[in-house]
């Protein structure tokens, strides 16, 4: 998963003499069958070589070569999109595999080009998962079905800590004030860490896990400002693997996101009837996509719709008529919806995939809020 601290380090690079090549490329196997992205990457590299001034081109030619080799040499397991940052001069190579589509572009600047990846981080919910027992806390961040363990707080790390107690101590009368102070200190440490992660990793909500007897206690001990961010709790052993944590937290996160998406769809439906700033149904969505008016696209996750795409200008349609823009004969595709999603992102819109039974399913399975 993309580590925001690492992105922040990249963002703090001060422009000097080195050039950075940043590439974003949609590599979704659905919309890029048989490695269509290979053609696109070659075109992007060619464009770069033709448009850069001589000196800059000389500076980055090794980077362009590295990127070309990267896509040419081996078959790779791709997610939806990939971001590569290369600067031979600064001795830097980073690759990020993203589970969301992004606008394909190649940018050469004196710093890495990070806006698109930061947008993705903003648009897809990041959640903090805190697995806590009385004397230990493990902290995870999860986003788009991925999870990373970021840190751990153990009470033996706290100076002068007594052998017993931990998280629970404050509520247990048998401990004296002196012990309370240390246990309080431990909780403060965990709080501090949680708060700093919420902030640094842009995680907006918290899921709490742990042994059954700990969960209620941990939640109760949290300061209200953190407690109101808790969206659910699950039981888990402290030694659970990240995959187990992800599975348990995902159930809670899915339910939370489903409720949020229901509200979003209600808003969309209201907009369609109130002020025409929304559309529902694939025909209207395609029209608005071609007019580049999509602000937020909402799609039923199971929605599949065959359609047609123009080989010249990539215009979409659900009927096999010649392209309405250039008159070319269109080709059939079974991934019309994926192309719409990709185009929405290309024009700076965001995409919300809505899983399961939802109001969107009855309302046309696809819809969009419009820019104007
Ligand atoms: Zn066309």
C-alpha cells in the first residue's frame, strides 16, 4: 500500500538540478486487453522525446529508457494503474501500484509530480485499525482492500511501568494512584500514536479490534474526539495476521461505506430531479462523459454493459452506429462501463463503485454528478 509518509518525503524534495520523470498509466487488464498499455506507453515516451528541449531530454533519457525497459521486459501483475517516479540524477526509482484508475500522463519536472496520487489517497477512504489489548496496541492502515501494519505500542516500552495493569488499570480500584499515572501514560502513548497516524496517514475513521474483554475498555478509555471516529469493533487475537485483521475490519468498513454510499445516491437522485446537476442511466452518462462534465461517477459494482468504442477518437456508445464524432466504424467491447470510469478519471472526476443491493441498482445502475 502507498505509504503517505514516503509520498510526503517525495513531496518535500526541493527543486534542484535533477529532473524527475513521473509516469501515471492505466494498466487495468479489463480496459487494456493484451497489454494495450504497451502501445500507449511507447506513444507517451515518443511524445516526451519529441517535445522536451534538448538539454532536458539529455538529462532524462536514461530515465525514459528505464521506464521503457520496465514495461517491455517482463509480464507484470498490475492493479488498475501504476505510478513510476524515476530520476537517475537523484538516484531515485519508485513504483506504486494503485487499485484505482488514474489519468495517464508523463510529466518531466524538477520535482516528482504527486498531485494525482495524492488525489487518489484523498478520494478513497483510509481507515486506521487499532488492535489493542491491556498492554499492547498494534496499528494498521487500510485502504482499497490493502492493509499495512505501521506500528506497535507495548507497555514494557513505558518507563517505570508496573508489571500488571495496562489499558485497564485506570478503571480498576485496586491500583493505586501511582500505578494509574503510569497506565495513563501508556494510554496517552497509544492515543498520541493513533492521533498522529490519523493525521499523517489521512485516515478519517477508526476500527477497533482485540480480545473480547479489551474492546469495550479500549473504546471507553479513548478521548471523545477519537471515540466519535470509531465505526465498529471486532474480536481478534493480538497475534492475528494482517490478512486476518483486514478480513475482520473489511466487514465493518464495507457496512459503513454502504451506508455512506446510500446517502450519496439519495443526493444524486435529488440532484437529477431538482436542478439537472445529475444524470442517471448509461445513455445520459455517456453523453455527459463525452462533454467532459463528470464530477463524480457512481457505478453499481456488478454492472456490465456491452457497447461500442470508436477506434479513432475512443468515443463510446451503446449502439453499433458509426461514431457520431468522426464517422468511423466502431468496435464492440464488453467493458463499456470500465471505459466510462477511465474517461471520468481522465477528465478529473472521481469514481464511486457501489457494491451490492443499493438504490442505484433500481435507478439505472450508473449515474453521475455533473460539474455544471
Ligand atoms: Zn470517432
